[in-house]
C-alpha cells in the first residue's frame, strides 16, 4: 500500500511541507487545475507539479482527476475530438511517470452534498447529505453551491445542459462510457497508466440525471467492457458505502486485481439516502473500516490509498472535506490498521 494525500495545488491552504510531515506519506494526488476541461494539459504544467512534489520528498504518481467533458458523457458531436484530447493527456501523464488516473463519469454534478458544515456534538463539522433537502433544490434555477461542482456554468448554460441530458438514460450513458473506454484504455496500456474510475457519489441518480457507477453488478459490467488491467477502479468507500446494500469487503475481494486507488473514509448513515461524514475509525461511523482494509490486505493490494474527506476540527477552516488535521488523523489510522493486519512476527 502506498499512502498518498490529495493536494489542490498552490491555492490549497494545506502545503506540501505540511503533507510531507504526515508519517509514511509517499506522494501527492493532484491535477493541473488551470486548463479548461477538455483541453490538453501543457507538459510544462505537468512537469512543474511533479517537480514541486519531488522537491518536497513526495512522489506524483496519481492524478485526480482528468475530468471527462460533458460532450463525451452526452455522446455529442464534439465527443471524438474531446476523447482524442483525453488520450493525449493520458500519453503526457504516462510520459511524466504518472501511474494512475482517477476520473468519473457522473453527468453534470460530481460529488453532491446538501450541507457543507454540519456541526457535530463535539464541535467539529463535516459534509452531510439529506435526500429530501437535495430533492427540493432546483439546480436549473441557479444559486446552487455544491462542493464538487464546476460553478463556471451560468444558469442558462446549466439549463441547456440539463435539457440535453433528458435524452440520455442509463443505457445511453453506458454506451457513451463504452465508446470512451474503447478509445482510452488501449492508450493507457501503451502509456503505462491505469485508469481508475471513481464511483458516483452518492451512488444513485438525481435531478433526472442517470448515474451508473454505483454497485457491484455495475462495476462488473464496467470492468468487462474492456477486460484489461488498465480499465480499473478507484474504490471509494464513502461513495459506495452510502448504499448499505453494497458489501464493501466483498466487492474488494471480487475486484481486487482491478483496484488501483482507494479512497478510505467513513460515513454515518442517518436515514434512507441520508448520511454524514465522520472521522475515519470504524466506531465513528457505519462502515467497518477494519474489514475493508483487511479485504485489501488479504487481496495483496499494493496500489495507492488516500485518506478521503475529513471533518473540520481544531478550528481549521478550508476546502470542505479537505482540511489537514482530520485527514492526517485518518492517514495515521490507516497506517495503524495496515500494520496490525499485515505484520507477521515469527
Ligand atoms: C471528492 C472526490 C471526487 C473525485 C472525482 C473523481 O472529494 O472524491 O471529486 O475526485 O469524482 O473524478
């Protein structure tokens, strides 16, 4: 297991010199944020990121994310040109020594929450999701602020985009994903890169938009579209775990050879399609983190792991889910679990 930490570049209030002080931290997970979605990342920007990481004693082997342009997910007229740009990014990242590219195939909205700062009895706060609150939101009316969402759309642009998606049901989205994978996976193979799709967060459709990367059956279908190691998964416990039907340790054992990147975090399920994010340890939430890490260790997992969203604690302010302190506690917990599970003293 290689322990990594997400870093949002120069604008991130968390610095590389802080990240390197987390015990056993091997590298950062980052991206070029200055290039618009769909365009090719300048080689100089990729090299600069790598250099910044390395000068802080950290590797840069995982990219999260190279975003997939909506035209590709829609199967629109620009899709093939944009897929070609995507392939070029994969080649460039492979040349720069990147081993894993995380991406997702969620229409319009990336991860979705109804609250950015739910306050807990201990005074900490975290992200939370309440289905009823989300259903009352009207994204097309504007004024919506979501953590993982590209807010560069104006309200009319968003309305037009949502309108186009009315013609895209789950099967159409599968078809567009298939077209994408058939073009990108051979390039990833040649470039020494493993593609790792991130599950939909939360793993169900909303606002009439389809979501398909949600459960064991669908992950199996996805992996069979191109049966190559380069067509792999980012196993995000908090995303998949929001549906209690998903048996996470079982899924890890089933897909182990195709899991290249793991996002470890815990959530507390507070109702039907409602959850809040918690500290990483098992007793803090609904997910059995021991059983999850155990399934990875038993499967001989040697890919990349990162602590995922943390709470805001000790008065920290910053990017929702991505403060320093609670994620660092999560990293230490993951290391402790890993050592206790894998160490064999004779
Ligand atoms: C949220 C993240 C996601 C993830 C993308 C991958 O914190 O897990 O935004 O980076 O969905 O493309």
